[in-house]
C-alpha cells in the first residue's frame, strides 16, 4: 500500500483508521456493557413478558450497530496490520507481534460471537450467558491491545542511546 | 510497574468505551427501542430508570478517566522526552494532547450539567448530541496523537540508524 499510495495520503489514512477502530470498539463494548448494566436496571419493575419485549427491541436496534462496527473493525484492523507489518518483522520490535496476533485472534472470536448473538429473528439459547462471555473476551482483547502497544513503545522509546532498528518508513 | 502502566491504559479505554457507548445508547438506541412501547408514562419511567443507571456509571467513569488520564499523560511525556533517538518536533504531539485535554474537560462539564437534574430538562437531548460529537472528536485527537508519536519514534529510529551507518 505504501508503494502505491503517496505519503500524504497515508498520513491521513492511518489516523482515520485508528479513529474508526477505537470508535467502533467503544460502540460494541460500551453498547454491550450498557445492555448488561443499565437496561436490566431500567426494566427491573416490569412484568417478565414486558422485560422480554424490551430486551428484544434493544437487541433489534443494537444489531445494526454490531454489524456496521464489526465490518469497520475488520477493515481498519487490516489497514493497521499492514502499517505495522515492518515493525512486527523487526528483530527487536517484533516482540510485540505475538501480542498483536493474540489481539487479532481474540478480537475475531469476540466479533463472531457478537454477530451470532444478533443474527436471526430470535437470539440463540442462553443469550445473557453468551453476552457475558463475550464481554469478558472483548475486555481481554482491549487488554491485549494495551499490552501490544506497551511492548512496542517500551522497546522503541527505551533510553539506551542505541539506535533502534526498524521504522515505519524506509 | 509495567503491569500498572498497562492496567492504566486498559482502564482508560474501558471507561471511555462505557461513556461513549453509553451516550450513544442513551441518545440513539434507547429512544428507538422505546418508541413502540405502549403507554407514555411507562416509556418515560423506563427512560428515567435507565438515565439513573447511566448517571451512576458516568460519574464513576469520569473519576477513572481523570485518574488514569493524568497518569497516562505523565507516562507519555516521559516516554517522548526520554527517547534519545527522537529529534523531530514534539510540538504537534504536545498540541494534540492539549486539544484532547480541553475537549475532555468540556465533555465532563457538559455531562455533569446534562445529568444533574433528577428529570431531564428540555435541552438535555441537545446537550447529549453535542457531547457525543465531542466524544468522537476526542477519539480523533487520541488517534492523531498515537500516529504522531509512532511517526516521531519511527523517524528518530531512521535518522539514528542512518547516523550509525
């Protein structure tokens, strides 16, 4: 991509993909947390059949957020992977690659569960349990992303005085 | 120490997810979900209950964001200033962090003002919309800050590597 796109376009594209990745994460994770924490408080005094109705409506309106966010997360994630490719193949900075790989694997798992929970007219069996499991997975995904960045920054900003090999631009 | 730094960054992102996702849910998704519910009284009662839960969540998140944000900012400045390879201008990085801070303060004030009364005022919807837009702008400044920091590190590494040759 760096070969076919001019530098100025890459400087615009990379922050935008980063922004999209974080915004979509906030919508999926925040929406799921809200669904888990606040919606039950809102309908605790309703009759069971009314509660089911509210949960079904919330699921119906939440699903387009999940679908759009999942698509954008995968797209922006691929652009970011392309950008990080030289860093991940560097002798020293490449130490962060295994964390990046874990982030991608767990993230894909979380997105698949989120999609399966929202596809179809009715949710699968034990939707609340699956939602909680997915929430834990998504929180771990963010944690692993945090570790990946920490490893990369620690290695690239270490005050050893030695020049660090590997850069985004050659 | 490493674990504290990672946990601080993780907590900051999770709290931001809760706030942004929560505002989006309260402003966009919940009204859509409640639209077809029967009685007006029941609908507004449900909205008020959700708002109460959201208020508690938002106040806790503001606290977490302030504490972890301050710590993360100190770490970022230390990291940038301690890097011997870094020769590029840090002005853009510092400027972006400044914009991030100003927007964050504005969002916190707006959130507190919008959620203070027990029942939402007439301008509450407008305030929530403005807050949502500002929150997306904050994420944009974060993304630009990250890209700038990576760029500074990469260019520093390239220049140092050229000098070593």
